[in-house]
């Protein structure tokens, strides 16, 4: 059986990845320091799949423990989700972000290299594109991230390109996510922000459940159909299935490949609110306020390269995304703190 290491596997996307990996027959080992997650997510993963996984609570920057982990397993591949992801926090604490995201990845690939494990899927982000006026965005668009978080992602991409150039045995997939949202259809795992959410979908879900009073819509004077910002929302299950396809792709291809993971469709803030109202049967209180600094009018993917080369396409629409997000929210109104 194929054994894989999932760094950051207790987190939002990583936990969904574990479900799909286990269901596809992989043996799964998770390494996570639980800095932004709960081990309860992994208990839920095992309930959903009725399959066991191994969990090691550790920081990926801990070289000794990482080396020991690679000595005690024969991994075929690593899926690397561990990282910090809050844009505003990265502006306030850049060193923490560079250390965790860039050094963390460096330590990981050093350990992989020593152990002869040279297949890696990395969670990159559409934030590496920065402010693009032209949509849809394909992988040939320039990269110019506008904040430290985005720059850590781009630096890791560059580091991995250099590694692939230096050693032809590496097989590396860089996946640039657009806006991952939604939850597993079981309602047992989902996004569980620590504080007040920064992102639209978890914010709306918390307004719907009554944890937050009102959504602020950041600007309705953009050059879009209804004036509000347009983004490419991708169901988290579609997203992690893209990683399974990337693993298949890496079996047949060496080198470094870059793919967008997005639906290719854009939805405005008002469209998302309306869809969530239909899914939840509840009104979403909202008010229009000033634009959020740094936001662009429209961002959505050209997923054609992933469609062709990974044989992957997003299948869940916005209605389904909102239904699944609402199911998770109603079953776990306080996230994993709900027993
Ligand atoms: P998350 O915070 O829910 O998951 C990240 C996990 O990594 C957490 O469980 C955290 O405890 C763990 N972690 C962080 N630093 C670690 C370290 N040094 N050692 C061990 N574990 C560590 O975030 P997520 O939304 O699941 O994101 C997963 C990855 O995808 C991240 O790399 C993120 O930057 C990237 N990404 C996320 C989005 C998004 O909107 N969610 C978009 C683009 C890219
Ligand atoms: N947005 C909003 N109110 C919020 C959070 C987000 O109006 O409380 C808007 C934001 O301006 C953008 C869209 O929703 O147009 C998606 O924002 P999010 O932060 O989720 O993703 P990103 O901006 O990183 O694509």
C-alpha cells in the first residue's frame, strides 16, 4: 500500500485531504503542531472513513523529529499543507511567517532529500499572482504578491523550482488555490477559524448561525455586474481531489509543475450572500462599507491546464458549497469546541 505524509493534516484543507486519501486506499501519517487546528478533526476523519491514520504532533521545523519520522516510515510522497495563512497577521509578524512557511518547507525538503523521498505536492495560492487586471488568470500570468504571506508562498515555489532544476529525480506539484470554501458533505469536518473570520464564507456562516451580527460588504462600486467583488470559490472536496490527481500526474512526470485549482467561475459577494440565504433558509444581515485595501474587483482562475494535464475539474457549484458549509456550521456551531 502507498504511504504518504500529510503535513498540516489536522487543518481545514489537510483534514479533507486525509479523508480522500484514506478512501482512495492510501496509508496516511499526519504531522501537525496543532498551532491552528484541533486533533478532533482527525478523530472525525477516522469516523467518516472508518479507517485509521497515524498522527504525530510535531513542528516541521524540528529537524531531529522530522529525520526520525522519515526513518520510521517509507513514504512514497508528501502533501505539504503546514503553514500560516492569515494575510493581516503576516503583515504584522513577517518573521514568524517567513520562518514557519519558508524555513518549515526548507527543513521538510532537506529531510525528504536525505530519506530519498522526492515526490511533493505543495499548497500554493493564487495570492502569488498579486493584483491582476486580466481575468481569467492562467499560470503564465506574472507573479507579484502584495503581502508577506503571498511572498512566502512565492519564495517556496522558487525554492522548489531550484531544487527540481538541480536534481532531476524530484517530482513536484505546485497547486495554486483560488478561494477554498465549503465542508465535507458529512458535516463532520469543516473550517474552524480561531477568531473572527477574515474570509467571506466563514463570516457569512457565522452571521447565519447568530455568532456574528452583520456582514460588512467591502465595497459595491467595483466594475462588476452588481458592484461587489468577484472571486472563484472552490469546494474543498474538489480542491483536495485535485491533489489526488496531482499525485497520479507525478507518477508519470518528473520535474516541477504549476497548476491553478479553481472552478473558472466568478461569483460576487451579493451572489454568495443570496446562495447562502437559500441554503440556510435564513436572512444574512449585511451592510455595504468601504472597499478593503488591497482587494481587486475580480479574480478567477483559468483552470484549463489542470483540466487537461491533471484530468481534474471542479464539480461542486456555489449552491452545493453553501449547503455543505451550512451543514458543518449547524452541526458544529462552535467548530471543534462543540462536543
Ligand atoms: P489551516 O491553518 O487550517 O491548516 C494548516 C495546518 O498546518 C494547521 O493544522 C496548523 O496547525 C499546521 N501547521 C502550521 N505550521 C506548522 C508547523 N510549523 N509544523 C506543523 N504544523 C504546522 O489552513 P488551511 O486553510 O487548511 O491551509 C492549508 C494550506 O493551504 C496552507 O499552507 C495555506 O497557506 C494554503 N492555502 C490556503 C488557502 C485558504 O484559503 N484556506 C488558500 C490558498 C492556500
Ligand atoms: N468580503 C466582504 N466582507 C468580508 C470578507 C470578504 O465583502 O467580511 C469580500 C472581499 O472584499 C472579496 C470577497 O469577499 O471581494 C472574498 O474575500 P475573502 O477574504 O474571502 O477572499 P480573498 O479576498 O482572499 O479572495
